[in-house]
């Protein structure tokens, strides 16, 4: 075969082996080893190569479509009879890997050729290539092949395999290859399953199918994807070998979902899911879908086959957590994949099955009922989250239905329903609730026990006091809490207007039947405050007492009758001397004695309807008003400790009442009046002491100069404060003019020119002007200490001011200049609130017109020299006392908040505080809003705080957003406490307010203190300044006018534009407080209008707060 060389048959040496085969023709070679046979063949001399050296000889690639056989001759020889190496036959398919040899031989064959055959099964459409491989051993010798033939018929000695088919199996399962070969299996045949990568798998089982065929079975256990490859059947014997085609082992991965099922719906007993089986790991096709689920707290699993994308799991337990997975199955054993990712979800709660049975009342008290019931299990609640509620309902005392529900602890052994009214039918029912529904039990009605009754309603208490009796009415308690069986009233005197009256301590008690609604207390003392405590009783005892303080009416004082003419002592033409005896008080001390002179008109007779003269009328008022009587004197009770003579007509003044000489030609009755007064009533007793008849002597006329002097003194005393207000405004005029064209001597000349007109008042005017002059001298010292003490006029540039300044007196203007309207409208440069088009709140009246600033000095002189006694007459025209309701201030719970019982807040203008919870009376403070000049409620006039109202005071400052507090009193004056120290020296907490001291600025006549004000729960810190004027005594005027002007200006410029009202207080919040406000308003009016209207301003202030501006 190799006679014609290698090229003819397309044989090739393997270019990647170690050595090549040698083609030899022994006839052409000079020397041939004796071990080699003669002829032409291919051989390898292993003696020339190392052990393991390989030489491969390749047959051409073949592609046969029918059974065929390849036979060949081979020879392995060596000089010593040892094996020269190994001859391997390999079959490579489709140019794939060589794999392991399908046949080999290693034994020494000697010098003779041996024959072998290769049974190749049908490979079509695959191609294959046969390779002869010689592997050298460590000895000497030769390996040779010859006569290779491809026969078109089956081999004779080697079996042929039928076509081997692919095997497909699921991962984890056993794979089986069955190789069927022609012929019969013999023990000399070696069978194995060869993997393409070279692994050989031994046969597991052989079996003759018939006399012509046998089967060999091969097992691959629990295959994985790593086992997937090509396999072929190989049989080998000494005579040759058979090889099958490669068949594939296909390992399929069982499928499982990538995502968990999706929850589409949930109910108490079902879950609706979407399988999400389209996206999978592993191999298809999917022939079965299943859903497996279990309780997360359990270990059992149920599986349902599913043939749709969605599935509903039924018959589940309510409020239970489940784990749901999807299983997918492909064809073949073990085709079911692992469970997919779980969906963990919970079913909804189901409506409770029922309410607990055996609802039982365990205990009943006056305000509580204890209830028991059976334990609640899951089979009743159908939910792990549930509430047990006890609902109750009852009728209140005013026939209103009240209901409520209480959540209970289901695990508690006993359940209490509290805060129930005593002696009341209560309807109870239990409600079992879970998120899906509720079940209610039947109602159970039970009556609570009796309790002590509530208090008698305070608003039902009505007391009518008499002088020695009190009639009390009341109503049954709003909350009787059972059956009222009796009332008990304890009464005792707690205070008396008359210290000599003995108080009943510890008091007396009366018991009254249950149907009583009123009682008359007798044998009481006049003017005594009795504390009445009334309480009701049930079978459980007495309830809380309601307290009412009732004051019996006072009685008029008793004046002992005189014996005969005992009262008459002496008489002249213009006087009569009488004996005054002290009166005896009945219920209240004597507050005053009054000597009343009644002119007897023979043509008229005094009406007997009233024996006394309770309205005080002065001599001048009686003269101008036509009154038949006047008060000649008013004496304090301390002046009459024992009988005392008194001369009527002695031309003296007693407590403001002038006792003028009597007219000789007139008839008079002389009366003694004793007055007892309290805050709410006044009782007067009078007795005619003597009668003076007319005489024929000439009437003695008092000295006009002396009388005028007395009148002026009276006017000066009564007009002190308002005169000071005018003087302050005049001081502005004088200070200003001292710095312009007119010297201070002008006013002295003006006073001198008016000497004749002024008369006896010249000396008083001189004192007034000198006092002003001294205040100006003091002002220079004040300026040096206080940079803010520049007067109200100092803020202007006077060098450029025209002589027709609006503050120049009218006489000067008439003599020198004519003032323009524009110039007259200009006054000061201090910034003020501007409000165009609004009218002044203080309307000038026809009887009391406004006064031009330029005419102030002249006006003062006229008022002091007028025959109408100027200021005195104006003061008497003011309304004195209460002019509006003050019901809130008069309430019992507010009495301690008032420093003085007669200076309290009117209802219509009072500052109403934000009430504190559960304290309806906490909205009261003794303070009133006061309008400023074109500024509504620009001020708050209030009393100096008492200890009980410090917290209320700071509440008001915070609520009204006030930035300035003006204090025109000292803490203690003339040994008496005038104001409680309401500010701290460092930091202090008042209720929910914290006041912190920041700095103090002491000046000559006033002190400026700065504080910060904070409130708990508010993220805000406010600055509050207190301006404390220290040079203003009670019932007096400031020491220096300029000091007050500096003080007012400092307050004005320190108050922020957006701040709340300025809080002004003295002690009572009326006298000095009103004076400060009037001056501030008048300065604004003078600036805006060039006029002042003090009278109507004071009148307006008194409409907002009682007795604003002191008049005595």
C-alpha cells in the first residue's frame, strides 16, 4: 500500500506531534535492522527517542454514509522480545478533540505482521479521521503499520454499533446510554463509554438482544450541567475495535420563577395572586405550574396545580401570615424546579364571631361600676388586633343624655367604668371591634349607689339683708347624688363696720327639712358681714358647703335728745353757738358730723318726707342755685369725742365748707347730722339743735378782700392738680420764650401791669412764677445729669423762628406781629403719630372752650381772680364717683384684686385678660383702656399691683404687647405701702412668665429700668422698659415741672411705633395716673392744634375710669 508513497492516498504526518513516522522500502535501503520485515511500510524506531515520545500518522478525513470497515497490519518488535512501546488508534470526529484511543496494543508481536480491523459505524453527516499513534517506551525496537484498507462492508471480527442517539435528562437525575452492536458479545471484548474530553465510563450492563445483536448499557448518576458533553461507545479486542458516533448528553435545568408571586387581592379567608411564571431560571418547556403555601408559623405545606396566570387560595385563616411560592415543572423525571421566591403576606381580619357571653356586674359604687366577662380567644375575635369597649349612657340632672365609651384591656381580670354620676341608671353594653367589623352586646342597666350631694348652686343663693335680719333663698343642688334628706346652714359674723359689735364665734347652725327653700335669720347686728355656709345631705352624708357673705344694713346713728334748751348756748346778730353731742353708731362708725343751716322762709314750709339733708351743698352753691340749706361745717368724728360747743357763722372753713356769718334779718334752723358710711350705703341721722330768729341790727358784711382771699385759697386747694397741668404748659411757654426774642422779665412786667385787675392774687402769682424760676434753675442741673432731659421745646431750632410763635401771649402778638395760620400750626418737632382728618376725641364744650396756648398764663390769672372762683367752680362741675357699671370688679372673687374698694374698673372699658383654663374670674384686672390724642386705647390706666395681681399685671403687659410701663408712685409713701414691688432685681418667674432684669439708668427725678419678658411655650423674648418717676408725692404735684416734662418726653421717644398701649399706674391708678395722661395728651393737642382743652380731656378720662385726675 505504501509502495507508491504517501501523497497518493493523502496520508499526512501530524505537525503537532513529537516525531514523525518513517516511510521505508527495505529494497531501497542499504542496511535494515534484522528486526524489521522486508517490504514497504511506515515505522517508528523507538530506540532513537525518549520514553513517551509520540508520532502520529493521519489518514485522510472521511465522510461515509454506510457501514464500512478499516483493517490494517501492525508490528511491534524489539531485539530482546520486550515491548517497544504502544500503538494507539484514535478517531477524531468533525475535527474535534482526539479523546482517548479506541484501540491500542503494547505486546511484542515478533517479526511477523498482525492484522486488526476498525469497525466504524455510520457517521454521516459527520466526518471523521483515523490517526495511528506510536508512543515510545524506554527500550529499543520498532513499531510499524502497513496495508491500511477502507472496506465497504462490515468488519468480520469487530462489532459495529448502531447509531447512538442523544440523551436528554434533567439535572440531578441518572442518564442512561444504551449501545447496540452487531454480533454477539464475548468475554474478550472490552466495552466502555468514551467522553469527548477523554473520560472513559465502564459498562454497567450487557445483554444479547438476539443472535445477531447485543446491547451495552452505561449509567451516569445524578448528572449536572458539568456532565453535559458528547459520548460514544467503544469496544476493543485483540483483533480490533468498534466505535460509534458521538451522541450528546443534554442536561436540562428544572425551571423556577425569578420573582415571587404578586398579590392582587386579599380578604379574611383568601389570597388572590398572580404567578409571575413567565420569567424563569432554568429550561423549559413548562408543562406544570403549582402553588405551594403555608402559614409562616407552621410547617405544613399545601400544593395546588394551577392552569391560569392568576390563582385564588381559599379557606385560609383570618389575620394570619402566609408564605406563598410557585413551582414549575418541565418534561422528564426530576423536571420540577425548586420553589420560587416567597410572597409573605397576611390575610385580613374577619368580623368578630360574637360578643363575649356572661357580661356580669361584679361591683357597684356611687361613681364606678366593675364589669367581668369571659376571656376572648381567636375563635371569637377572628383577629389578633382587636379592641374591647364598654359604652355607657345615662341622663344628667338637667335631662340631657350623656354617653361615652372606654377602651378596656382584654387581658385584665376586671374592668372598671368610672366617673359616673351617683344614684343614676346607667346603660352598659360591650363592643368587640376589629378592623373588619364589630359586635355589640345587649344593654345592661344598673343603678349607681348614692353619694354625698353636690353643693347648693351659688347662683341660686339670694339674700335680702335687713338691719337685724337676713332672708336667704336657695335651690336644691344641681347634683343631688341621691335623695336629699336635710339642709344645714351654719352662720357666723366675720367682720363688722363697727368694732364694738361682738361677732358670733364659732357661730350657729340650723337644720332644715329637705323641702325647705328659704330661711329667715333674725336677732342679727346691723353692719355685720355674716358668712353663711349651706350644705345638703343624703344618706351618704353632707356635701360641700356653698359660702355666701351677706352684710346686714347699717342703721342710722343715734343722737340723744337734748333736755329743753340744752343745745342753745349763745347767739349774736350773725352767729349762734350750739352744743354738739357725739352720736352713737349702729352698724358702722360715725364717718362725719355735719352742721346744716336751713334758711326758714315764712311763706313755705319744709316737707316732712325727709328729716335730714344728705346732699352736701356749699354756701356758694346754695346762693347761686337757690338751695334752702347749706353745709356750714363738716367735722371728723375725732373732733367730737365728747360734747363740744360750736359757733355757727364764725366765718371759718371746715373740711372745705365755709361757715359764713348769718344774715341778721333772716330766720335759720340749725341741724346736727351724724353720718355713717360704707362702700355701699350711707345712713344719716339729724337733729334740730336751735332756731335763730331775725334781728333788727344792721347786717355785717365781711371784708371783701379777706373773703376773696379765702375763696382763692379754697380754689387753690381744690384745683391743685389741674393748676399744675396748666403750669406745666405755661412752663413750656416760658422756657421757649427765654430762648427767643422775649426775656423772662416780660412776664414779670405783664404780671405787674395786671396788678389792679388781679387784686389780692398778686402775691400768689409771684410765688407761682418764682417757683417756676426755681424749677428752671434746677433744670440746668438736671440737663447735666440726664441727656434726655431736654425739654419738649428744646428739639426745635429757635434762632430761625419768627416772633409770631403760637406760644407767645396774644397781647404781644397784637402789639408786634400778626401770626399766619401756617406758623400757628407749628409747635414741636418730636415725632408723633400722624392721623389726618380725624377729630380730637375731646370735644370742646360751649361752657368750657379750648384755650390757645398763647393765652394760658392769662387764663390762669383769670381763673384765680374770677368772681365765680374759677377752678373751684370747674371742679364742682365734674361728676364725682361712679358713672358706669362695674359688675365684674364687684364680684366676690375679684375683691382681693382691687387695692381700693372705690377705685375699680368700669365694665365697658376694662382690660379683659385671656382667661386661664378652669378659672372664669381670671380675665379681670383693675385696669381700663384710655384713648390718647387721635389714638384709641393708647394708654392703660391701672392701679399699682398688689401681691395677688403681679402675675395678672405681667399677663396684661404680654397680652397687650406693651413696651413701656410708667410708674408715678413710690412703693412706700408717708409710711404706707402704695404699690407692691412687681419687678425682680435679677430674674423671677411669675406663673408662666419669666422677667429678667437687664439694666438700670438712675436720673435726677426718675429711674429707667430695662427688663426682658418671656413666656413658657413661646419662642419670643420682648424688651419692656419701666419709667419710674420718683419726685411726685401723693395728693401733691411734682417738685419741678421741667423734670416731669423730661420724663414725659423720654417715655414718648422710647415707645416703639408698633408697640401696644403704654401702661400707666400710680397707687390707685386715678390721680397721678390721670395727670400724666392729661399732660401727654395736651402736649400732643398743643402741637397739632395750638390749643389745649384740659377740662373736656379730664371729663373724657373720667368716662373711662373713675375719678381720673385728683380733685381734692
